[in-house]
C-alpha cells in the first residue's frame, strides 16, 4: 500500500467529549435539519452524539486517507467543508491528491463505506477550510447502529435511502392534492384475489356470456388444455350484438387471439402503462406458461381516481380537434395522481411520451382529410427528449418528416404537399398545449421535411464536415424515433446514418468535445452555491450542469459502441454490457438521472401550487442535488479516454 503523509488534527480540544456534552442539544437541533439525522429520534441522536468527540482540523489537514489503514472512526462535519479526492501513486509509491470529486458540508458523514466494509478508505478526505467534526469511534458507532433501525436503513442503503425519502415526500405532496392512495409500485399478486375464470374454444357465445354473468366478470380466457389461446370481453360482446352476430357461434370465432400478458414480477404501474399503450382493458398474468389471472382496468383503478386508460383511448379516438385539445389538457391531473400512487420520474416521463405519441398520431389522422394531395406514405419523426421518451408536459416538441422519392423533382413535389399538412398538425399540437422548439426544428419547416435521400445527404455532410458548433446545435437529431407511419422510410435513413457515424471516428471525437465544453461546477463552487441563502433552482442550474452532461455523454459513448437505442437508461445498459461503465456506476447514474428529472418536475409543481417555496431547496434536496452531480462527474473522464 502506498504511503501518504497523514496530518494530525491541528488542535484536538482536550475536553472534546465534554464540549460535545455541553452543546449536545444545540448539536442535535443542528443535525436534525439534515438527512439522515432528520429520521432519527431525539434519543437516538443523543445516544450517537454523546459518544463523540469534537475535533478541529485546519485548512489542508488530511482527516482520513488510505495510508491510515483499517478505518476505525466515523466523522460528522459540524462546521466547515471537507473535500473528497481520488489518489494516485507515483513511481516511488508515494500517494498524492489526484482530483477533487466532491465536497462534504454540515451533517455529512464519512467514510461510511470503509467503516462498514472493515477496510481502508480508497479516498482522501482533506479539510477544505478550518473544520470542526464530531469524531466517533467505530465500536461506539456500531453500538448505536445496532439499536437504531433508521440509522441502519441509511447506512446499508446509503444515498438510495435518501432518494426514497424524497420520492415519498413527492408522493405525499401529490397525494394531498388528489386525496388518493394506492401504490402503483405494488406487485401484481396484490390484485389477484381469485382463480382465473376460463372456458373452452367450442363453448357457445351464449353459454360463455351466461358464465361471465354468474361469475361477475368482464372477461374470460379461452383455454386449449393448459394453454391460453384467446380472451373474450364484454366490449367484444357489445360489438357482436351491434353487428347482429349470433350468440350460438363458438367463442373461438369471436375471441381476441392477441393476448397481452405480463409476469408476476410486474407492478401495477406496468399494467397501467401497457393498458394505456395498447388501449385495452384487460391484461393476462402468465408466468412460465401458467395463467394466474386477469387484471382489468377496474382492478387497477377501482380505489383510485386515475383514468389513465380512458385518457389514452380518448386521445387515440378523438373525433374532432376540439375534443383532442380538451382530452390532452386533462393529462396533468392524471400525472399528479399517478405520482401520488408512487410513480417515479422515469415512469412519469415514459407515460407522458406515450400520451404525446397518441396525441400526435390523432392530430395527423384528423388533419389528413384536409390534404387529399398527400396520398403517399410518410413517417412522422420526433427528435431530442421526445425520441428518448424523456419528456415532461413542458418539454419542447421537435419533429420531422421523412418519405421516399425516386428523384429530386419528386422529392420537392412531395415536400410541397406535406408542408401544409405539417403546419396544420403543428398548430393543433400547439393548441393542445405542447410547447414547440424555439429553434424551429419542426416538421412544418422544409429543412425538417425531406426525402430519405435528402436526409441522408444532410446527415452525411453534418457528420463529415460539421464544426463543433454545428454538431452542438444539431445534437438532438442524434435522438430520433418514428411515431406515425410504417417506419420503413425512417428505418432506412436511421440505420444508414448510424452506420456512417460508426465509420467516422473523427465525428465521434468532435461530438465528445462538444460535451466536454459543458463544465460542471467544481466541488467547492457547488458547495458554496448550495449553502447560499439565495439558492434558486433555475432551469440552467441543473439541466446545463447535470442532465445535459449526463444525457449527451451517455449518448456519445453509446453511439461509439454502435448502440441503436435512444433512451438514456437503455444506452446506460448498453454501456454496461460493453463493459464501458461498471454496473454500480450505472445504478448511481440512473439515480442521478431520476432525481434531477424529479427535481425539474418538482419545481414546476411548486411554481403552480406553492410559488412562495419554488425558489428554495430543502436540506434533503440539496444533499441529493450535490450527490447527483457528483455521480455525473466520472462521465467526463470516460469521454476524455
């Protein structure tokens, strides 16, 4: 092990324990403002802190380092700041501070991981300024840990437990606004209260309906032996009666053979999402080929005022533009309710993206009859956050159109027919409340309504000769997804430019440079910023410094590996598979991604419901904000390789 000079405390108060005892109540009151101590009782705090010793370190003193060997103490910052740094060894085996990776402030504990892992710390902890810490011996800390469930929860789950606290606070806030209360993260078996009701394919429709009536069910699964082959619902019955169909025909002739199913490990939210996606009211629960039951939308929403499936269907089947606008504007209360039931930021964004897709598709369908000249296929594309499935209701909409053309003349002719349609669709979406991209990246502009060949030429020029500035301005085009049309034309364009990007390593290097231009604040700057009484969360504070770096860094690294997924979390999984990012780092980045988006959404909610509190972050939010940015910092190192 490398040796590193370990500085002794500049002045340890000779009556350190007595000093802690005398100021114990004020110390408890101070620490109780911060997580994880805010979840500990006064007695637990007393038992922990009375065993401590108040210690002073002058600026530059090393408090903990790998050279100290097995970690035998825990420190809690009472006053001042402590910087965390990685260490490196020179040829002689001497260690030195390599890079500052974080800052610790009041009520932060360190080094918990090394203490509980019974190992030396792998980091260097140095007083960034004059610092007072409460120092607790390992034996005393473990004694209190054994008695305190709240403290154990934090120690063994770390920052994850703090994220859990914040999500619970957010859920509670949404719950209070909506007065609802079922948890959508509950497993599906909580909804399965009876054995599945089934029938055979040859049973007459009359007998099937009689059986459903006797059992009080709205659907029945048709089985051949032990194998489910179809499902029949009351909605199917209404259709058959309306069409004058016979009730004597076998159910096999009218059942739906497209079974939508989930396994037992799925959650109630998964059911709600798949119902909204497919606009269905029943999902079969099948595990290892065995039918465990059927979950209906009534099961999911019986105790909740959540009308997610209804909103999804009404969007998809809106008969007029006015109806579409009205339905889409009802989405916000649904999202608040879903949040009250436990949906996190990632789930909410997935839901919003799905509802937006339905709205866009219906807007196109409603506008098409006004443009009979558009009698040829085309694909409607979304870019940026829409393509990644990472949208909020206030996210800017970016769109484009791609179509096939035999030559330049036909390309121009089709473009001229499509542009009026696109302009009308964009106007409808704007009426619905979707915010449009300010840089005019919209399908209603000729530059974003092109044939496959023109798009390919545009991207080829951009990849081969685009400056760093051009690449930066057009990066959202790297994230694209087809939301309307067959997708054939788009897939040809998308696969070709992805292949060309792989062939041009210089373009990837230039893309990396554009991401590296975005500077995260230094650990010292961030800590000062968070401690400021004037702290205000503005969009640029966390998106430019956090989300943008995370999203764009993961994008470039994934493209370098040939990953065709656009979603940030799927790209992270791809990087783990290619061993570019360790699993533990990917998990931390997922938490950071989820939290920063949640913070973004929270601020929107505060602006609407609690404007007087919208400019402040709670101690828990500040702690997680700092932790989220710290998790993102290593991505810059990956880009610099």
